[in-house]
């Protein structure tokens, strides 16, 4: 699978709704350009997954960095943010 780097990951509140928003950046440090990247992000409270979303990023050439943002509908930030213990992010597919 592609060796991509993820950084500046933040779990925040949407400006328009009460939903949780996951923001961050992905860098392509491989030797291949990608037309589409699918990132899987899972958010946990203790060992229980409370969100499991896919973020699609179009056009990630060699050496490029792109920001991403994904709203998690139905997961209200004010009700859950203080309980979030960790997240996992990985490349599900890249082509």
C-alpha cells in the first residue's frame, strides 16, 4: 500500500452544524502520483469505535500535500468530544 504521511489531524466541531469534523493533511512521499486516495479514519472512545469514515482525496502528485476535512453526521461534538480517546487513520486504497 502507498506510504503516505498524515499530520495535523484534529477532531473539531463543524462551523455549520453540531457534528464532529475530522481535519488533517496527507503528504505523498512515494515515487508515484495518485489520481485518488481513500483514507479510512476510525474514532474511538476507549476501545469502542464511534465513527468509521472514508475520505476521498483526488489528485495527489509526488511530493504534494493536501488538506482534507470530513464531517461525521449524527455524531454531535458537544456530546462526545471529551470522551474521544484516540483515532486510527490509514490508506484504504490508492490508484
